[in-house]
């Protein structure tokens, strides 16, 4: 889901599970797509999702729990079922959906996931949601420039990542497309490329720190 360079669309034909994504969306809905390993999910993830839900004026936020982060060893990644259960603990409320859509679609890269979901749900206004720590390394994702031109993007501030995020290759490359925070509520309607950086109260939880504590325990 994260490798740099151009990406090919993964066909969904021939994969029965691709026809049952576990959620239904109506045309006109404003939906945030929040992808990640969630290894494990924590309150910082909830902070990002809830901030996006309210400040972007979204109807739903879908937590896309990835099968495997290509930039990390599979030995570090918990089984998908465990990560899904952990995400459900934090994705509270009817506006939050936890999904294994990427596994069902056989999609390894975000760009593929976006294109399939846009084709599957025409008329839905998708926004890609990520923490500032992800923006700092966004240029390493496969098809990252294509992602910026596929859907609007919302970046939520995260501790220790603000400077790296705002000076990252992606932020510099698409500086012309950045919208002011005051436009956050209408970013889903914006013509792409368009992205917004939202600051606010910071949550210091991280998956890395949680795994370290669990290992020591």
C-alpha cells in the first residue's frame, strides 16, 4: 500500500469477496477513508478519525485495515483479525466503519483501493485521511502523486511530525493545492488536487510505543 512509483490497478474480477465489502454507501455521501496497519489501533488513531469526521463534515469514516504494510516486516504485524478487533474498540459510533476491504479486493496499494471504491460507489465524495506522520513519508507510497489527483486529502496533526510533514516532498510538490484550514468542511467538494492540514489538540499515542510496552511486559 505504500511503495513509491506508478501503480497499476488491481482487477477485482474473479475475486468473489470483492463483491461483498461489508458496507454500503449512497451517492452524495461524504466519506473519509482512513487507511493503515493499525498495529495496534490506539487512541491516536481515534483522534485522527474523529477530527476528520467533525471538521471535514463527513457522513462516515472508514478505517481501512491493510493486509500488510509493504514497508514493514510481516513478522512485526499482528494477524488481520486481531487488528480489526482492536480497531473496532476505538472506532466508536455509527459513523465509524472498520473494514478489511483491501484484503477482499486483493489491493496492496492505496491508489488501487481508491480507484475501485470510486468505481463501486459513483457519486460518493471520498476524502483520504491520514496523520501528519504519514504525510512525512507519503512520497514513498506507490502512486502517491496519483493519489493526490484521485481524491482530496486531509492531514491531521500528530506529535513530533508537524515540521517533517509540512516540509516533506509531498507537501512541497503539492503546495499549490493546499487549502486553508477554514476550508476543511468543504474539502470533499474540492476539485483535485486539493489537501488541507488540520492542527488542534495533539494525541501522543503511537503504535510503535504500544508494541514496545507490550514486548517489555
